[in-house]
C-alpha cells in the first residue's frame, strides 16, 4: 500500500477530498480576505480615535485662548467685549484652513497618479 490507506475507487476518497478542498478554501478566505480586513479596520479605528483626540485638544486650546483674551487682557472690556470671539474664530478658521491644505496637498495627494500632460510643438 502507498501513503493513503484508501484507494482511488473507495467511496470515502471523494468525501475526504471534498472536505480537504473546503478546508483549503476556508483557510484561503481567512488569509486573503479576513486578515487584510482586520488590518484596515484597525487602521481606520486608530485614525478615527486620533482625529477625535486632536479635535478635542484643538477645541480646548481655542477655548483656553478665548478665556485668556477675556480675563487676562484689559483691552477687551465694554464695547470691545466681542473682539475675543472674532479673534478665536479667526484662529479656528486658520486651523481648519491648514487642515484642508494638508489633506489636499499632503502625502495622500502625492500618492495619487501623476497628471497626464500633453506636450505639443509650439511651432505649429
């Protein structure tokens, strides 16, 4: 006898090869689909948590700047009490603008495809 105790013509050989094929497919799906999906989920989860942490920190910094302008400076009393809000709003707009600029022109934009340029002879 060879390696296997069952012959090719035995009735259990087809069932065993079907089970082996099914197990092979299950292992393949786990390796090629589930493991990368778990990596992507972890990447997105850390990205979302980091974004929320940064947003919370920036909001606290802006609130701190507002309170400093209102309480520690003597210039914004009376008719100018609205000015600290304008200053902090401008700071918030600057942070938003910087964020948008980094998103659109940062590392992610460099990974995209190169723009197609059309070089024509200018002598025409």
